[in-house]
């Protein structure tokens, strides 16, 4: 009986090893009825629901009202007024026989209409030009907000994918470590390993469980971050295709990209318009020293039931004049306003310098980021292949007694980590490509649509593995099963062949 138990235990160990190879490469999926959201759909929802972008739209509309107001200040103004006056007087003595002695009471009703047309107001003319510059500033600000939204949505989307990858591998590793702990318990009960090995297995299990919990929280936060932007819950997102043609920037010269950024970047345009607005503000405030000319027309009708002379009357009058106003002294307010406007102009120029330097740095970083990501993708792809071969060797070495199960688990973890880094380098390439186009001001919704074609249409949500027990028991894998991360060509086939080879030895 003891011999049979030992043999059965060895068989279960060998089957566990065979299944663990596949477990590292595959993450089990559970299909859901809801379709996944792709990058283009999330961006469209963000355009409609993101508060920051919507705020920029309303801010632009508010700024456009400034031009209409500037025009209104140069148009005629018409003012109507009505007055009612009750007079009570007592003439006690007078040297003029015209005045009647005694008490008199009477009412007077006055109607007036005044029309004023500015003829020459330099401050109003400059205010209109300033309002036109503010409209250009508002257009640039909205463009900046739009491009920022595109990059922000892509960044959140790729972060969620990267976190999902981490969770896939954490779940796979957790299942492997759980089986390792169960086997360690069995071997300890049979007296095959010391208690310290059991403690090591338990410690590793606790560590992996903590990692899995942390990654789940990170994924939940990443999806909530997307929900914060689009205003709707996000459950499933489409993964990046395994085979995507990653190309270097075209043109390949950094100087060309820097020149384009300085000429086209909307953030620089935004600050240039801000400087122009500040220049007009200085001129407008200085115009407070200049005379103004207005045409004024006034109509007045007065109906009185009595006067100091006795008897009532009705009088209508019309006045037309050209009015010249020359400011001499206003307490130094005009000069102070001019100085304040000049200080703001200098501040705007410094902001332009800061924005220019920042754009140069961002352009250089994005350009180098694309090239660096390309090199990392190539290097990490080779690293994934090497880690897989190392895992296969340790799997076979375990069956031969050359390696322990902990060595196999370490190899599995190494493969998981390098696969995650490989996926992150692909995501970094995508994000840097968008940031490079943003830096030169050419990023549009068409770029998002083209990028969206790189993501696989998916209607699945990665959840707790359902095939784990089957894999550990040596059951055949389903024919169709998605891989959680992009893998080297023929990797899955090699893993299946290795599993078959190990099972034959059993």
C-alpha cells in the first residue's frame, strides 16, 4: 500500500509539473455577454463625458462672447428716462411782481431720450482687436485639451491592459504555488521533506497571494480611472494584437521633429496668443491717456402743472452735439494700469519661453521613447524566448532530479516577469508614438482610429482560472484559448509538445 501511495504521489507530481508549463503561458478566460470597449469607443465617450474637456468647450464659448461685447461697446447706446417731481413752495415776500405770494403746489413730469455714439475711442478699438486674439487663444486651448484627452485616454487604456497582464500572470503563479504547497504538505506528511521546506512553500504562497490581491486592486483602480473619464463603467477592454508592425519615427532625424514642434505645437501657439493678448492690453490701458469723441443726441419733454411764476406748461427740447473728453488726471489709475499690464506682458513672455523649452523636452523624450521602446521590444522578445527555454530545461531537469520544484517555480516567475516587461514595452511604444504626434501638433482623431486597429476585438473578461484543475490533472487544453500576453511565434505549440512529452514519461 505504501509503495502504491508513493507511486501515485509521484504520478501526481509529474502531472502537476506538466500542467504548470501550460499554466504560465495561458490565463483562463470566462466569456461574458457584454462586448469589450475598444480605444476609439472609449475616446468617443470621453469626448462627450469628460468634465475637463467639456469645461474647455464651454470656456471657449465664453471667450467668444468677448468679441461680441467688444463690438457692442462701439455701437450706439440709447437711454430713456422718466421723472416725476412734486413741488411745494411758499413765497412769503418778493421784490419781483411776477411771483405770486403765498403757497403753491404743482407736479412736473419729465420724459427724456439720450443717444450716444462713440466716434473715437482708441481703447474700444484696441479692445476689439484684443478680443479677436482671445478667440484665437480659445481655439488653441481647445485643441490642446482635445489632444491631451486623446493621450490621456490612451494612457489610461494601456495602463489597464498592463495591469490586466499582471493579474493574469499573478493568477497563474498563484495556482502553481498553491499546488506546490499542497504537494509539500503531502511530502512532509510522508516524511520526504523537512518542516523547513513546508514553511518555505507556505511563505511563498502567502507572498504570491499578497501580490495577487494588490494587482487586483490596481486593476480595479485602473478601470475606475477610465470610468472617471468616460462616465460609464468599464468591465472589458480589447487587448493589443500579438503581431503589430512597430516602425521607427519617420523622418528619423530628431532635429526635424524639433523644428516641427516649434512651428506647430498648439501649446506654443497658445502662449503666443497669450503674449499678443497682453500686448493689446498694454496698448488698451495706455489709451486711457487719449481724448475721446462722442456724438450725443438728447430729447426732453417736460409737462408741469405749475411754476414759481404761476400757471403750468409743456416744453420739448432737442439737443445734438459732438462731445470731446480730454482726461487730465484720474488719481494715477491709468498709469498704474499701464504698469500692471506691462508686468503681465513680461509674465506671458516668460510663460512662452517655458512652454517652448517644455515642448522641446517632450518632443525629444517622445522621439527617444519610441526608439528605445523598439529596442526593448526586440531585446525582451529574445528574453522571453530564453526564459521559456530555461523553464523547459528546468521542467525536464525536475523529472530527472536535477532541480527542485522551487527551481521550477522560480523559472516560471522569471518568465512571467519578463513577459510583463515585454508587454509594457509594446504599450510604451504606442503611448510614445501618440505623444510624439502631440508634440508636433499633428495628433488627430484619425490617429486614434488607426491605432484602434491594433487592438483585438474581444468579448471576454479575465477572471479566476477555470481550467487550472484540468491542467494539473493532465487534461487536454481547449482547442481555442487566448493568451494573456503577446508571445513568440509557436510558443504555445512548443508548450503543448513539452506537456505531451512529460505525460508520456508518466
